[in-house]
């Protein structure tokens, strides 16, 4: 299954992605996380691995890939080298991803689309276009799961990055903006005929009913993750997430069913 994990900035996308990946791996799934947030430098720390090389380097780097896109029109017709063509000339599996471009621990692979490393280097469109093709051509075995940790907001819908996924999981935090965004995400998912599920994050007795009543109008809530000072501290200090969450375990079972 290919799953987009999205939401507004600070809602806990990477935390949920990391915890969910670990639960899926414990279930015997082969898990690949694709880090599509060019401004997030913490996801790899939550997984306990080093940040892998930008996947755009496999195609000659961001500038070269961008120029190829401009001249060829689509990434399917890339002619950077014979190895790169393999990815977009035919389907491929998780085992075909070059070892230089992912980090791995405890059955979870992390691939980074790319990061913004310096000022004025341009937008992330090239990185997202490469991953869009990557996802569309990636063949999945019965025990394979890919989680796409998206950048904040909904621009990925406009870019078409989600067109190759099977479902969208939105993480919703207790804020007016996040609640409103849950309705927009439902609308966007409907327009591309993708099912949307919700994970309510940072739940307290005070906010649970309001969040549940609002978000349940937009789609199915699969998880309510209580507010956790322990998770918050781990995120603040960049520590690997080792906590077991019964709620995330249930989320993993629901998505894998």
C-alpha cells in the first residue's frame, strides 16, 4: 500500500509517520518512508538513522534534472544515464532502490527526495516531479508499505504527487486552521478519487469532542493520539522515537487490513 501522510505544519506528520512505520515493521511489513518535506531535518533522527543522500543526486542533481525536465517535457523520457532510465522506463520494486540513496534500520528504509541546502537554489518542484514518477512506477508486494511524509499544507495535491498513492492519511492537530484544512483535504481527495483517513493528534479531554465532531464530517477517523509530553520532548531534542502507542498500533492494523 502507498499512503500519503499530510497535514499543516507542526501537526505531527513526521511523528505519526515514524511511529506508524515502526508498528508496520513490527507486523512484518517491508516499509519505505519517502521524506518529501524539503525543510524538515528531523525525520531521520526520529527513526534513528543518518539523513540519506538526496535522491535527486541519482539523476545528476537538482539542476541537471530540472534542465532535462524543461527539454524533454516529462521525466519518463529522461536520458541522464542508463541506470536512471531503468526507474522510469519500466516498473521496479523496493529492492531496486540504489543502496547509496536510503538509510535503513529495523526493517524501515528512509529515502529523502531532497532538501533545500542553500539560498536561491530554486523550488522543490524537481524533487516532487521525480518522486511523482517514482511512486507511479513502484510495484508493491503484498507485505510492502510506502509512507510519503509530505511537506506542510496541500501543495502536493496541486503538483500531482498523490496521484499514484492508494490512500491519504491526514494528521490533524487541535487548531482552527488544522480543522478547516481537514475539510479541504477531503475535497481534494474526492477530486482525485483517493480515500482519506484522519489521525487526530495531541488529543486531550478538553479538545477531543470538538475535534471528533468536526473531522468526522469529512471522513473516517482511524486514530486518536493523546497528547504526550514524552513524544514532545523527543521531538524537541531530536531523539529516536521508541515509544509504543496502542493507538498507532491500531492505526497500523486498520491500514494494513
